[in-house]
């Protein structure tokens, strides 16, 4: 078990520096170098062609859509597009890499430099620096059977699925992010969320971390002060959740600080994230670039991106997240704090989709930021993973607006939707939740309540209209909350002759 220093003490004694290598799986129809389809969840080893599995004599052919997607991402990340990039072979052996090398870009990547501005929950801005981004092919997927956390150590045997081999990736490599201090975990989480929002807005990736569409290698090092040289870093591989990224950074800061505080040395190594301990476990000693023996791939020509091609793609770019946030803030009449709350909750997409489906901006925000957000938090899931659709929210909002449901009944209907009982209308019907709209029936119940409490009626007649609340409560109890309280109150005042 690793020894950990208290986090607050660690960040007060040492200066954290972080870096992220974010792998974005592109949603092209076919793979980067062959015509095998890109599909999630198919039977293992069915979405393959000779190039995917490295059969002798098979030759790669670059998918043009990958280049176009890379240019879009580079422009969105404030980067320069390299007019002449090239592919190289990164040589290493692992069962999920059938050729024993990966086709990637190293010396001449397609995207150069850049940055992404992020904002923390309290509104603090941070500019995350980007060194470069490059195109490459993904490896297959190893499944280690019989070991804790699915790791190789202790496994009885391993299975390999090559469906993912050759799926196009863009790897975004950051420069060291300095000055992060105690906010290091939150800054990293905000950065990866920002990348996810961009790739979704561009339509180049689904950006679903639970499917591995976005994965991050997390680098952490500590130094004595901001003026000191960079410390020895560790790299935690393939972290595929925002919580995992933040936990990795927090854990590594605490672990490395405990080592350095007693005069020890941090080993440069790769590590693995463990959900069980919300921290990292040792992997292997980190390889240097020389170990991979990079050399230009002789089967692929350089990638040429003339300026006119880049400008044509720039002109066709969709609305990016920053511009979108400014637009919805104005359209939905949100304060800076309200907008920040919506963004931090991951509610921007569901709210906007609900509005497109027919909900009012206020209604959509109310349900997503209220009851659904509570459900997501209680179940430890992202908001968009809650079992309710934008169409459900629009339908619920419409039922309230039409007077068929009160807010209280609508909350009960939403409980049913979240419990998997069907759409709002189906839940309303099954649970008998619809508002009692028969005026004659409500008047009858009001008259019965007034007859039972004549002293209240006299108070109302005397001008003490707040006394009507007792009658409203009685009517709501008699109708099991299905009457419209405003309508009931109006009838009571009419009966008292003070309406």
C-alpha cells in the first residue's frame, strides 16, 4: 500500500506539474487505413480486414475523412495546421498490435501548438497549453481474465479483440501545465471535458468515455518550487473517466510528495488507474522515445494540407462550445453563475435538446438541474446517463403547461420515468396522476370542505383571505394532490364572495 501525504500539505510543500495525452477516437465510417467498419459493440473480431490484423502483403490507404477531422480539431484548438506531415512506425510488441508496430505521427504531426481555455467551477480561468496533436491507429483490445481490475498480472489467460485495431485516433499532447497548484485535478478534468465538448460539436467523435471514445494518459510530477527544474513524472495510462483523471492526479501528488518528503526518488514509470482504491498501481518502467525506433512508414506518402484546403474547412466549421455558451446565455437569459452551473452539471446538451423537442428554456433547465441532477448524483452517474430523454422532459414540461399536471404530480411522473416505467404520459396513466379538471367535481369538494369548516369561511368573508389555505389543503388531500391549487383557491374566494 502506498504511503500518501495529506493533499493540502502536499500542494503547499511542492509545486505540481501535469500533462495529458488525450486520445480521441474518431467516428468515421471506416478505419484509418482500410475499409473495415467502425462499430461499437459488434461481436469480437468481426470488423476486420487484412490491414486491421497486419496480414503479410496488406497495404494501408489513408482515410481522407481522418485528415479533415484532424484539421477541424486543430482549428478548434487554436493550433497551426502542418502543411506537410507524415506517418511513422512506432515499434513495440503487444498482442493487441498484430503488426508489432503502430502507424502514428512523431516528428511531423499534423497539428502544431495550440491551447484550450477552460473555466473552473468558481469561474477561475486557465489556459491549458498544447504541444501538438497527431493522427494514428488504435490498437486492439486485450481482456485479461481472472485478474483483479482486469490487469495482466495474475490473469489466467488473455483474449484479444481486433475490432478496434485500426480505428482512427487523434492524440492531443499537452505541454507541461504549470501554475496549477491545488486546482490541478479540477483543471485537468475541465480540460478533458472541454475537448469532449469540442469533438462533439465538430461531429468528429461521440466523445463517450465509457466506450473508450476518449481516454487520457495522465502525467504528474512535483518540484520544490515553480522556479525549480521539472521533477520526475509518472504516466498513468488509459484513464477513461473524468473522475478517474481527477483521482489519478490527486493520488499521484499525495504519493510522490510522501516519497520526496523523506528524501526518496520518484521512479519514471507507467502506472494503471484502479477504481477500487481511487488511485494508481505500478505498471512498468517508462520507455523513452528511442526505445520505439520510430522511422517513416514506407507504405504511406506525406500528408499535404494546402492553405486553401484548411480555409475551406475553417469556413464550414460549426458553432464551437465557447460561442454556443454565449448564445444560450443570451437566449435563456442566464446570469454568469447560472450558466456556469449548467455547464458544470453537464446539462447544456440535454437542456438544449429538450428545448428543441418542445420544452421551454425555464422548464428544461428546471427539470435537468433539479430532480434529474439529484438522481444522477445519488446514483454516481453523469447527468446524460440518467434514464430520461430530452423528449421525456419536453413531454413533462408540456403536461405541466397544459394544466394536466401540477408540479408535485409532475415530480411523481418523473420518478416513474427514472424508474423505467415508461414515458411521462404512460406513467401518468398507470399511476393515475392527472389533475382533476372537472370543475363541477372540484366545486363539490370545495363546498364539502367549507361546510366542514364554517369558521374558516367566515374568516375569508371577513377579509382574511389567507385563511383559504386551510380549505385548499383539505381539497388537495381529498383529491390526493390532483387538483389545481390555484383553481381551488379561486373557487373558494368566489364562494366567500371576495373574488
